[in-house]
């Protein structure tokens, strides 16, 4: 039997490698989730003068506790770098994100960054993306949105900080681009967890105690 994969160690390795990409004076987007949680301490320990934006109240709290300067995203209109986890990474660079329900803020932050760095353990790269795909839905007219989309299940999760209802799209799909376009065009969908390759600068994968850059084919 192969040795058991140490997921926490892999997350830490990817997160620590990404912390080294941040330079003094940068504006930095901080993602959400257990992998990003491993980023905050090494980043704070570098003692850089940086301004951060957080994608969730949980990340904001944790970052502030470590002494990182977290600002409102009302005060910055671009970021030098954003670092975040993912639930699935396809070889062509498409991502599924939003396991923590923060995908709308995460996408806004990733899109605002010159460089978006994805940090994952070795269980996240997949041959093909599969459901669930996270959704944030408007509470107004929710039943009609659910009826129109079909194959959506509401998640047992609190609303997003922006008041959106968190749900999952569950139907199998083959073309992420087509599904992303369909979800983006659906009235009532605030945002979805499919992130296109154009948004992704690089993916750092923890393998054992090392971080390796994933070669993207897209
Ligand atoms: C939160 C996210 C996370 O980045 C994603 O779910 C991965 O989480 P983790 O690092 O805990 O595996 O998109 O909305």
C-alpha cells in the first residue's frame, strides 16, 4: 500500500511557497479556506509592509490577529497578487472554487490581481472537473431561479457576507466554459465557482513537503 498522503503538510508546503512570492509594498488578496489558513502565519512572519484585502470575514479575522494590515476593498482598485485555494484544478487551468461559499468575493479579488496564485494539496488536480459547482444566488425570486436552473441544491450554510444564498449545481458537465456561460447568464445567479484559465497565473501543488508548479496545458 502506498503511504497515506499528508494533506495538511501538502497544504502547508504550497502555502509557504506562495508566501515567498509576496514582496514589500505589494497589495495582496487573501483567499479563504484551510490552505489559505496556512499562508497567513508565514506571510505575517516575513514582516513586509503590505496592504491586504480578505475574501471572507474568517480570513480577515485570522489575518488581523497575526498583525497583517487588512483593508476594505472599497479602498483599493487593483491588487498586485492574490493567493487562494481551490476545490478542483483541471490540467487546462479551469478551477472549481467555493467550497467555503466565498467564491464571489474570491473571483472579484482574483480578477483584480495582476497575478493570481492558486495553492492546493495534491488531491486537487483532477483529470476532469465534476460537480458540485458552487453558486451564490439572489434570495429575491429564489424558487424561480432554482426552477430555471434545475439540478441545484441549497447548501446548509449561512448566507454570504453580501446576503447571497449559497447553493450547489449538481448536474454532470463536460464543458466548463459552456456551463460557466450558462450560469453567468442566468438571472438570479450572483456568481458561480468556475474560474477560467485566463484568470489563473499559476498553481502551486503541495507534494509531500515540497511545492511544485503545476504545468497547465491551457
Ligand atoms: C472557499 C474556496 C476554497 O479556496 C476552496 O474551497 C478550497 O478550500 P481548502 O483550502 O479548505 O481545501 O474556494 O470558497
